[in-house]
C-alpha cells in the first residue's frame, strides 16, 4: 500500500471533522462514526478525526488538508455562508446535516420534518393533545425542521399551536434540565401536558429525570419521546425518531472515496459550483416511554 500511495499521491486516509463542546458524550457523532469506520474498513482506508471548538476558524480546516488526508467528511457543519468559500479546494469534501448549503459538496440529510410529523401524529392518535416540545436553537436547520414537523402535525389534527408549550434549549442534558425546571416552576399549579417531544434522545432522558424530580412517572403520568434513536434510546426503551445515522456515515465514505478517485484522476484542484443533497428517510420507533392517554 505504501508504494502504491507514493505513485498515486494517495494517503489512503480520510479526515472526519466535527465540533465537540462541553462534557457530554456526543451520541449522534458516535452513531455516524460507527458507520464511517465500517465503510472505511471496506475501502481499506484509515480515518483521522479532527476536532474544532467551533466552525468559525476555517484556517484550521485548511491546515488539516495539508497532505495527510485525501478527503474530508464534515459532520454537522455550522459554517456561515460568507465563510464557505474559504474551504480548501485541494481535497474533496462530503457533509452530513450541513446547516448551510456548501457549493460543490454533497450533503447527506435525513427527513427530520417528516420524522417529527409522524411521531407527533402518533402521540395525537394515542389521545395526547397538549404536547410540550423541547426544541433546539432556532439558528439550527435541524431544529427548525423538527419544530416545523411538530407544528404541521398539530395543524393537520385541528390542534392550535401554543407557544407556551415550546421550550427552546440546546442539545445538552444540563441545559434541558434547567429549562424544563424553569417551565415546571412557572406552571406549578397547572395540569401538566399529556406528552413531551424532545429534540434529541439525551434531552428526552434529561426530561424524564426532571419530571421524576417533580413526582411524575413516565409513561404513567406523561409520555416522553426523543429524536435520533441512538444507543441511549435503544437501551432505555425510549420512543424516538430513527435517523439511519450509521448508514449515512457509511454512505458518506462511499461517496468521498469515489470523489477522491475522480479528483486524483483529474490531477488538479477541485472546483465547487454545485451542491446536491441525498435525503434519508426517518421513522418513529415506539417503545415503553409513551402510551395511550388516560381517558
């Protein structure tokens, strides 16, 4: 392999870049990375992981592309539109759940709107009408899509959208706990909602723990569901919306290897003029954290 790499200028190494923040395990990344590793093994590729504090410092991404990798997968990039042009053109890129379009970079997305819609419709069909939602930051495309699916499910079921039932949080358990405590304290003498729909699985776990602090049992008193269907959902019997994250990670590797082959054959720098999206389906997975509403 070493001799072949010297002849072809190929390192047989793919880069994976994402942002890590806080002290919480990133289950989303682990699911994606599991698929990346399996596909890299199939293609006889090595993987180098690069971490960023944020997506503002494009010079660091350029330094990652200094000859040690043949191409890069960007996991959930939050690159501002005016910074996109600073991506290096020396190697091909593939992204997963990009917040902004990146010209010339294939982006792998999941149908978050439809997944949210179907899960909330399921809750409504189970008799739940007052559904609290813990949604992510408004500047995140994924959060906006999940909220849109929630709203559309209410609309199609003849249920009004109530902003008082919307709690904006981030993707971490600590923030979710505090935001839900604040909401519960503000509504202490009121009837609790029938169900809670959460922006991801860890937020749902934090929700269940916080509800327990106030004496409520899940699902006996209130139903709770998450999003992503990560390991924590599968092992705690949490209802969730399944994103095929491992499959998406593997597909990203397949696409990137094809692009590297084409890039090396052309023997020149990449030109990014177009961007295409590959959309993966989502589906609700109903487990023990949700049940029919009490009559």
